[in-house]
C-alpha cells in the first residue's frame, strides 16, 4: 500500500487541481451555482482537504477568478505593450486574444459571470482583480489605438476600445460557423484573426496586414 504524504508538493497539486475543477464547475453552473461539497466531489478530495485550501466559498471563487484572469489577460497585456509598431502590436493583440478566448473556454465563461456580477455588492471584493486587470487591458488597448489615430477624442477612444474587443469576442463566439468554412487545412483561429484584422483595418483606417 502506497500512502501519499502530506507535503508542500502534494498540497500545491491539490490546490491547482481544486481551482481547475472548480473553474469547470463554475463555468457550467455559474460562480454561485455550486457548493463547496459539490466542488470537493468533482475534485475527488475530502471536503476537509478543500476547506484547508479554501475555508470559505468566497476564497475559492476569488482564486478561480484570479486564475481565469491570469490565463487570459496575463497574455493580452504583454501582446499590446511589447515592442514593434502600433500596427504590429494591434495585430499581435488580435492573434493572442483570439487564441486565448478559443483555448480557455471555461475561464471565459467564469469571467463573463464575474462581469455580470460586478454590480452586486456582495461580490465587490471577489472582482477586484478582475476590474484591475480589465483596466490594464483597456489602457494598453487605448494607448495603441491612440498611436494609430491621434485625433480621436476621449469618448471616441473609449468607444473604439469597446468595439475592438467586441469584434474579436463576437467572431470567436461564432467559431462553430467558422469551422465549417475554414476547411481541414486552415485553423479556425487563423480565419478569425484575418476577419478581425480586416475589420480593424477598415475601422481605424490603417493597414494591419503582415
């Protein structure tokens, strides 16, 4: 009989597995749709083990939101803030955002639920990280767009920031349709990137083609 010792390594593994499984469960049921007992059952760990890592449900919800933010926004901001011309940075932002939204479906659903809950007073503490990272992404988007079109007013710039993400998000949500037309030799992400790039080029009046 092999007994798994309680070591920092196994505790770290439990923590990561709990967050991963909780993300999947919250993505399917909503941030407020599953109990800690259900999460423990999903993770196949005793409730006492889960409570060691997350004494309260709010602790687990916050960890899931932070993990989702790091999986998506953690790559988007560097794409916008890295080197290159504004056109290259915007093109890179499109590519990275499309890839992150397509490959992190559960995290996207969790963040959608968090976004819908922003006005709830009881979740203000949970969504602090979400709001902070959202501001970072928007600031980086605005800086690149302003570089491409210095004449934009503050209001127009804010609207443009909203439009750019909405275009990508809208195209990604239609990815089953894109899969039908992409063909076996063309990754669906490439199709979405090219469509978003074309739309951005028309809206901003710049060339984003490589």
